[in-house]
C-alpha cells in the first residue's frame, strides 16, 4: 500500500509561490492537487516528492506545520528605491548555497596549500574617493585602457576581466542556470549577480542569463563589493538612481569609473556628434557596451535624467536584439560556470587523492568520471 502523508495547504501555496508557478498551472501536472489542497485526499510520498521537484523545494519543508522563513544568507540590495523586495526564488537561494559550498571548499584548500590571504579584499571603504578605489582595482587587475585596446571587442574584454580577476584570486562564476540543471534558468529580473566575501576565497557570481551587454558592468560592480568587503546580492541597473543604499551607490560608481574613467571620457567624448555613432565609437575605445558609455555621457552632464532614461531604453532594446543565446560546448561552459580557478583546484586535488570523487562531482556539477576527466583535460591537467 502506498504511504500517504499529510501536507498543510499553506505549504502547497508557499512552494507554488516560491517556484513562480501558480497552483492552477501545477494542477495540470498534478491532477489531484486540488484534492490535496482541500484535504480530501493526501498525496502519496512519491507524489509529494514529485511535487517538491517540480517546485524546486526540499521535500522536508513540505512536511512542516507552517511555511518556513528562508532569508537570503547575505545582504539583499536588489530593490530599487521605492520598490519592495521580490520573494526570494529557490533558484537564487540554491545558487547562493552552492556557491557558498564551493567557497568553503576553496578556503580550506587554500589553507592546506598554505596560500597567502588576499590583501585587496576589504581594502576599500565607501567613504573613499571613487577614482582612487577604481585606480587601485585597475592596477591590481591589470585592466588599464592601453591593455584593453588590444582586445577585439567588449565581449572579449569581459572574458579578460573575468580571467584577470581569477588570476589575482577571485573565483568568478558566470552561469545562467542553477548548477548544471538547464531546466532551472536564472531570472535576471530577480538578480544580476552577487558577491561572497572571504580573504582567501572571494566569489563573484554573474547571472549568465542576463544580456551580454549588462554582464560586464555586473562583474565590475561585484568586484567592487569584494574590494569593499561587503557581500551582497545585487541587481545593478545603469538606468536607476541609487539614493538609498550607500554601498550599492558606491559600487555602481566604482564599476563605472573602473570601466570608463570619467576624466579620460570627458576628453574623448564629442558632444557635437550624433549620439548613436558616438556611443559605438567610444564602446570600441573603452571595450565596454554602449550602455556603459551612455551612462558615462549622463555622468559627464551631457544628458538630463529624463533624456538619459529614454536613450537608455532605446539602446537596451537594440542590444537585446543583437544578443543571441548560445549554449556552447559543455567543456568550455562548465569551467566558466564553476570558475576555472575553482574547477582546476578541485580536479587537481581529487587526482592527488585529497578530495573524494563523490565530492568533486557534486561541486563541479558532473555525474560521470569521463566528464570529470574531460574537464580536467580542458583545463590542462594530465
């Protein structure tokens, strides 16, 4: 006889709301959901487990007497002024938990390897001059303008900034899905990135489901969080004024200055030229998206806030049309999702016998030994 379990209607509602799917929508997949909700019939354990998977909910939560509170483990800076925080989705929570697990592993690995702590972590504060902090970051990352002019595009510059951040010790993870689950796509409207601060294993996560044009600013913004020592989940938006949160305001300003120094920009910008061609020209000069350049046009007092917002909306629509989604090769994309630095360390440590293969597979999001070895070969390990 199938084992049936009691579940409170409030838990069914809670799981449905967090997953972003209505009870009516879930009812198409679970024909007896309405009877579970009314209490006429209780689900079997297998049915409840299937419902838990469909809503990305741990089945144990559904057995509680009332919905649990699952706050974000780091400060939440997503909401713009005048807006309330949206409910935290299981996709965001699970992504943070996974990154925290990777961070803890890498911190322990760093201690075993007797690596030095990273002195740039928490080396800045929000009371400092934005230009000074951006200059220090630019120097540490070797990301000056002369270097960037050697890149072919702002897309390549994004990859290089990620790589240079990894070279100095930051674990940069860029993914548009939860772990390796392609059915759980992250929503850039919920968050664009987050930073987990640690003096041995700082993590920067960039939502890879966001537009490519937005990702380079998010990366710079989250790196600023590492430099200030302020962990946070963020939704940095170039078309929003942040007058409420000092940390977010500072990190936005540092990110813009890191990518496009305002003094240099004032000399380079031609206010007499048509705006569209000028944005494209300066995007090539600074190897950033036209959206970042447009923000600096406003920062340099060449646009009113209203005209800037209108121009930004038009430019954003154009960049979204020009951006195509691409899955890519697993052996190329998975190290980017997990951080190449992290993946290399896990694989090397496992091959040397210090980390169990079971743990390595979980941390890297792989299931088979052949895939594990393929990743190792892709990262230059024997």
